[in-house]
């Protein structure tokens, strides 16, 4: 009685190739660290969009001048609800304190006016998809 099943050499080759590919993909996975953001304030009106295909914002860095209110427009070209929130300085997780938030339903646009923010570097994200929809929000002296 045979207790093992003969394996074809071609099947072993396929299995080895798939295993090697899986190891390479894991090893080459994205590095979550980013270079420091370096965008400059362009005014007090900011517009950010959730792209149509995928869970991404169209920018990964926004900047506004300190001491002024900010008008935010979130355009959601996606099929799911998204939001745009700025976390307290030094916070970078979903359990963090949210300074401001604006939410847009699928294929809708939402606007909000935020009060002035102190000089600093903050994180922004979508609380629904924070691992892929995030970036840096810089408040700089005018």
C-alpha cells in the first residue's frame, strides 16, 4: 500500500515558482514611512478628491497659512463614502483626536469652513480607509 502520491516535476516547478514570487512580493511590500512632506501654502481654499478607482486621495500633501480659516471642499468621485479629517498634531491613529472632519457621500461634494489652525505639521486621512487615504497637512506662517 502506497502512502505517498507521486508528484510530477512540472507541478513542483510551478509550486516553487509561486512560492518564490510570494516571497518577493512580501519582501518588496510598500514601506509605510514617507519622506517629509514639502508642499507650500497656496491660500485658504483647499480642494481634495477621492479618486474614482481606488481608495486614494488625489494629493498626499496640503498646506495652508496659519491664523486664517480654511474652506475645505471634498469631492468624492468614488462609489463609497469618504471623509477628510485632520488629526491633532503628533497624533497618527484612528484613536487620535480629530481637529476637523468633512464627509462626502458617493459621487457627492461636501464643503466646510474650519477655524484657524496653529503652525505645525499634521496628518490627514479618511477614517474609513486610513491606510491608503492619508497624507500630510502643513500649517505654515504666511
